[in-house]
C-alpha cells in the first residue's frame, strides 16, 4: 500500500517588475537541505545552480523565466518563498556602529524588509552629444555572482564590473537612430564602452549603484556602551539564513 502524498500549500505573489501575480509553493525538505549544503560549501557555482533550481521548482505559474528576472525581483521572490518555508523572520548578528566590533542578535521580520528605489534611479542615461543608452537589469547569474562573491582579485572584480556593464546595455540611440544590443556583437558593445569618457562611464555606474534593492533599516543598542545606532541590511547574501 503506497504512502500518502503530501500536498504543499500554494501562495500568490505580485512581482514588482511586471505587476504579474504568480503562484508558488514553499521549499520542500530536500530543497532546503540542498540550499544549506550549497551555502556551507562556499562554492559559488553550487550556490548559483541550487538557488536557480529551487526557484524554478517553487514557482508554479507558467511562463516565468527565472534567468530573465531582475536581480531585485529575485531577492524579493526568494525571501518570500523562504518566509513561507522556514519562518517569517530571519535572525542575524549585527555589528554596533559605535565601536565597530560588538555584535548583537537581530531578528528581522520579512514584512519589515522594503524595496528601496532611490529617486535618482533611471534606466535611461544621457551620455551627451545626442547619444543615450537604455539599460536592463543584471541577469540572475550576475546577481548571484555579486551577492555571493567570496574570492577574486581587484583585477578580476574590474573585469566583472566591465562585463556587467556590457551585458546590461539594452539599447543605444540618438534622435535619428537606435541600435538594439541584441543585434550587436559583444565586441561591438565593448568597443562602444571603451570609447566613453570617465564621466560618461560614471553615469552608467550610477545605474548599478542606485538599482532597486531590498533593504532593512532598524535600531540596535550596544550592551557594553548603551549606545543606540542604526543598522542597514541589504543584499540576498545578508538575509540568507
């Protein structure tokens, strides 16, 4: 006689980037185990592959391509799935700012984690001279690389940043013409970036610096000095527990 089949509950979530409502289920025990093993291993490829597979398995709605979702959407989606799977809060150790070394336990309710969208953020950048570019948000792999990077030289990080810029250009346009990045070769995009001035390139860097991100702001008190300070937590790696 076969054992009974356990049916996981389903939940709905409205995506930030598309306003589309999707259905998802919590992690299963085997998926939670895989996530813990991947994080403990510290292997970036294992972490990326495991998170990708877990998200794909937990999203029940058709037509949702995990690899195409913006990085902040992945943060939002993963935290919501995690909340329904292992609890509606995360427990972290926060460093007191007055001495820079004392750590205190911090419990964060997932409902207190907000999407921070700076007023100055825009995906369309005026480079001057009648040329503008439209950016797209980093892919899942770029997002995972930046959040879980545990090694790498400064040179490697510069190369990764440069590659992220090239991969995130969606369109280049003037008042008369436009060029879709998908119709250009990577070599052509890189050549375009290399001819920019440092001032123009810094405008592109601002797109990444001001991207929407999940953020928690709260207060902690140093038990040794009784000094209260603000704590800011952001990025999936810091919320992963």
